[in-house]
């Protein structure tokens, strides 16, 4: 792992992300928000290695130690400092820039972006259901209707789904060995280092797949520790503490 | 059944529909912007459902091929819900899809696509994406001519950077902006259709030939053959980008290097095919029918 801060890419409105620096005082952790992309200093030369990022208003050499991605894309509401008529275009430009930048960084990035989401696979339920079935999970059927008179009521989600978070080769939450192995395979095939999976335990055949997303619950210290460990940050912080 | 989705006046859609009709292939051209459409989609995990169009019903399980060139409906409308349901079907059907939405989304970032092009061996122009006027000036001094263009898939006119325009350079602070060395040479558009390639040279005095006619400049398009290694790179690039149909923008420099600029996942191939007579629409029809 390289030296430098751990960067959390998040919306200004992401309250959970904003708590992180205070919760992790031993770590050089800084928030990168879309407003930072409207500050002078960014330099990214694709295919040419190191560059300069502007994080929390300060220019830093890249790559940082690691990046945690909490932002699906830059939205117009992330850009109150941009003229209203330009926000849509600027949001597209910033998202396009971040997709390329995050994909190219030679440091841990959790998650690497997908073409549709900067935080990894943010798929429609139908695509998750197909992949979940392919790795051997039982799946709650997905149904949608639109247009005409054929609109059917959306099935109600279970009141209390079981949530399992996959972080690398770890499974956090109530999953047996077989289930954990399948969930890890699901995350691997989806290209996600971090994946939050919801399961319905109500079925007679045991847990059934309900949904998946690239959004870990950062309020959970166990999940946060696993994330930082996976990014190689905890080991580095421990080294720094022992040498200091 | 082959399903074509988009406005019937769209030249590529109309050309492929005509090619399918010449083959007497069962095909439907659906304009979800104007027709009364309804969609029922179930994944259990087998994909099934139905598409209602002006009172008729299409069994989604019977769709063997999909060619997508829809517009974007107003957010929150009933048509947007139909659009989203068809988009979801396009992601999961086992039919051949030209192209799947997630693969097409890669076109939303030009530097992301450029990394894919480099990965298969193409040269790409030296590029700086910056919010720094000072870095832009340094970059421009390293090259004879520098152009700027959008980083995203939002279409923009490629323009030459003017180092004396302090006001424009100050705008760089608003948003990371993509600057590139201008690469001299001849533009080559390559249409990849499954295993087939159709290449044509585009000669124009315009910086961006797409706007040559508008600017009163000339543009000449003619068929060409690619060297075998460049043809192979194009096929590998389309496969890497998961685009069985692609329009790849190349430039051959005077010293024989091949640069790649963009991979268009929904190419307006008729602009080129009308000038060259290349049977791109027929090839797309055959690809859709191959499944």
C-alpha cells in the first residue's frame, strides 16, 4: 500500500461518511466531494501514472492509500455551486472523469466503478436474480409491470430481511458456510469487493436471495473494520502507530 | 421474433428493419414513445413476460434478437416506466442484444474507453484532464496543437485550445476538462458487426468531420481495408467492451501508427454506409437472426 490519506468519495449530504474522520482519529481519512472537482489543481494523465487530486480542498499526490466509494454518480443536486443551466452537463462530465480516474488508480478502491455506478455494480433486480440463481442461491421471483391496464401490485418486501455483507473473502452476518461461499462467488462475479446482500429467511427452503447493492452499512463498526482491513489500511495504521 | 426499439424515422433502425423485411424475418419495430405499450416482466429466474403494443401482444420469451435505439422519455412518466422495464429485459434476456445497456454505458466516459483501447494495443492521444490553467498551459507547450472535448458521452464539438484565451482557461476550474494532443492523419471509422468489420476512410479539412458540412467544409467517405493486426484489435476491443455492434473511431497517422478515439455503442452507421454502399444493415440483420 502507498502512503497518503484514505479518501472517501461521497456526497456532501452523506451523513454516514461525514462521521468517519471522527470515528477513525488514528487514520488520515479525508472526504472527497463533488465540490472538490470544481477546485483548481486536478491533474490526471491517463496511462501516465501519478497525478494530483484535490481532496477536502487540498491538493494531494495520487494515488492515495486507498479510496472508499460512497457516490453512485455526480448528480445535479451535488452541484449547487454550478449555474443551474450547466449542472446536468457538468454532472455528466464529473461522473465520466471519476469513472476513468477510479478505474485507473493503482491503489485499493472499494469498489472499483462499473459503467453505471461509481461504487460498483448497481444493477436492476432482474440482473441480480439471474446471477444469484447462477451461483446456486434460491431467489425470490422478481416481477415488474408498466403501462396499460396490466399494472400489478409490487410484491411487499419482507419486513425484516437478513443482511449479509461480503468484504473480500469475508462474510459478515448470519450465513452458513455454503451460503457464505455462494455470496462470495456472487460478489466476485459481480466484480465487487464489497457487496451488501438481503436475504429472506421466511421460505420453507431456507434463505432466498432478495437484493444486493454496493452500499455497506458504515455505521456498523464490524463492517467498517473489514472494509479498512480489506483496503490494507488497518495494517498500515497499526504499523504507523507502532513505529510512532 | 426480432424486436427493434426506437423511432421508425431513425435511419439505422429503418435500414435494419428493411433488411429484416427483405429476409421475410418476423420483426417488430416498436416506438415506445408513441405506441401504447405495456410490459410484464418476470424473472424466476427464467425470464418471461409480455410486451403489449397497440393491443397486440409479443411473448418476450419468443424474442431472439433485440436492436435498441430508443430515445429518453421524460422522467417519472408512464413511458419512462415502460422504457425502464424494456431496459431491464434487455439486460437479462438470453436473446442477442445490440447492445446491452450496461455495456453501452461505457461510452459515458471517453477516458475510460481510451483505457480499454490501450489495453488491446491501440495508441491513444496524450491526454490531460485538469482543473488547472497552469497545467493546461504546460501540456499545450508539450504539443504542437491541443484540442479539448467533452469527457463524457455528451456530444461536443472538438475545438482547438487557444492559450491566449484567459477567460476560457479560467473556466477549467469549474470542472475537470479533457485536453488532448491533436493527432494528424486520416480518420477511419470501423463498424464491428459480430465477427464482421466494415471500414471506411473519412477525409475532411474540418477538426471534427461530423460538423464539416455545417461549417461549409468538405468531407469524403470511402471504403478501405484494415491491416490484419488492426482488424484483430478492433474485434478484441469490441469483445472487451461487450459490444457485438460498435462504431470504432480510428486515425492512421502519416507514420503508420493507429490511434483509437472512441467506441460508439449505438453507431449511426447509415451516414457511412450511404456513402460507401457497405452492407452494414444486412450484416446487423444477419447477426440478429443468427441466434
